[in-house]
């Protein structure tokens, strides 16, 4: 019988480090986006126009790519421990639904009404994020403590109680919500969940679902993974030409973008992860050669497809997806050379520690604006960013560093999120 210890993902330092860097950048760009255009130049914002991108447009797809690289160690650990495929698939579905739930709540937080029963919109948002953190928290004693079996059970019960409180909070807050036009999140008669889109976490959830299904079907078969990546990208032009018009699934999720183009980035991460020691038998020279060809292939395909639909993050065009795969693969390669070959470089170690609890860091970062407004320090925080560009960069970089340091500290004492 497998245990939680058996199913714990094997850590690959380079993947953790790349994930930590991406999360730091995500917090930074989200924070600095609140500064006026008079202070922040266009290259520090999402590209505006039909075709083009800044480094900001690569942050979200980079996370999708790292999700793909993480799947073999996460799901592979379960399979190696003897868990049936059907049970692993249930875990994937449960995780997908959990991320979709949080994503829907976050999207509705963007359009709150003036009052929701006894709660102000800012307090509702703070409680929602705190409830989400508790609903998926896992508390365990630090490894250095070597706790007894009784102590482990006590920590497990504490985690269960906190999760129950978190779920109770999420359900209560979902029913309490009223939007700026009086809309609810959940209606019971008839049963409807109202959302304009699934949010960033929701998009990650769909990509994770598709990538996990591809992995469970083909594991580390590089040829099959490449074929799936191409097929998913092909869904984009098929959708654009009306191939899925009238198809029932299209009423709930975008087939060309959400189930096609964006998951192709995740499968690209799966493809690159197939060369890692956990999945393949390539030596260092083989991994370098494979990665180089992967990057060059993505760049060539991005250039060839660029004229067809342009480079556009919001529309998830194939060229944007391929550029994201190439850039993220290069970032991972740098960390691979700094951490997986010989001793770990201090820079890689710092980002690797930060990359082990990124969902907690992301939820905290999204909660900060509402928390600042509730405690009436938002005007002061905004003024710091409006001094000049250096102050804005320092403010946002500081926010990223503080939040990642906080999650590292919480991770060290045994508090982490598990979905």
C-alpha cells in the first residue's frame, strides 16, 4: 500500500528554481501594473496591439510550461508507488475542480457590489483568500523534528479542521456575494455558477487537466508528446475557421485557446521533462542537445506562424505559445546548469526554495490590494509607486521578495498548500 511519503513528488531543483523565478516575476508585474503610465514604461506592461509582446506577456505561459515539467514527478510518483491510473485521474480531476473554484471566486472579486450583507467588498475578498488558503492547507511538523506517530496524527487532525473551516468559509462567502449589478456567484433555482471567465487559476486548471491526461496516456514518449503538442496547437486555427461551431463543449470553455493553444505550452513542458533523469536515460550532452533542438524548433515554428495570427497573449495565438516555450526552456536550461549539475548555485537555491509553495504566494499577492484597502494603507502604497520608476520597481520587487520569503518561512515550519 502506498503512503503519502511514497507519493510525495521527487524534487527537481531546476524546476523549482524556474517556478520560483516565474512566481517572483508574476507578483512583480501584477503589482507594478497598478502604477500610472506616466511612471511605468510600456515594456513593463502587457503589449497593447494586434501583434507583439513584452516580457510581461511571457510570465503566464512560462508558468503553464513549468506546470507541464512538474507533472511527470508529481503523477509519476503516484504511479511508481503503485496507485491505479483511475485513482490518479480522480486526483487530477479533483485538483482541476479546486483550481477552477478558486479562479471563479477570484474573477467575481473583480466586480463586487457596494455592500454584501454585513461585509464590505474588501473584507469579503480578504476572507475569501484566507478561506481558500485554509481549505487547501496541509500542516505538518518540520522534518528536523522527527515527530512521533501520535504527533503526526495530531497535526493531520489540525489540518483537517482548518480545511473544514476554509471550505465552510468559501461556501458561505460564495452565497453572500453580490456583484455590481446584483449578480450572484451561485444560483440554486436553477443551479448556475456565474462567471465571465475562469481567471488565471482556471486557465492553469484546464491546461493542467489536458497535460495530465496526455501524460497518463503517453508518459515519457517524446514522439507522442510532440504529436500532442502539434495537435493541440492545430485546434486554434480549427476553432478560428468554425470547426467547433455549435459543439456543446464550446459553450463552457474555449476549445481553440483554453483547451488547445494554452495546454500545448504545458505539453511542451512535458516534452522537455521527458529528458530528465526521472523520465529518460540521456546524459548531460544528450539533454543539452535535446533542449537546444527544442528551443530552435519552437523559434522556427513561431517565426513561420507569426504572420498567420500574430503574437498575441490575450488571443493565445500559436506563435505566442511557441515563443513562450522557447524562452521558458532557455530559462530552465540555465537553472539546470546551475543546480542539477554538481553543486547548487546560491541563486538557484534561493529561487528553488521560493518555488516550493507558489500557490500560497500567488493567493497572498492577489489578496494584498484588498487587504491594503481594508486597512486603509492603499493610498500610501500607491503614492510610493508614483514617486518615480525606481521607486515603483523597488516597491514591486520588494513585494515579490517579501511574499516569497514569507512562503518559504511557512514551508519550513510545515505550512503549505496541497491541492
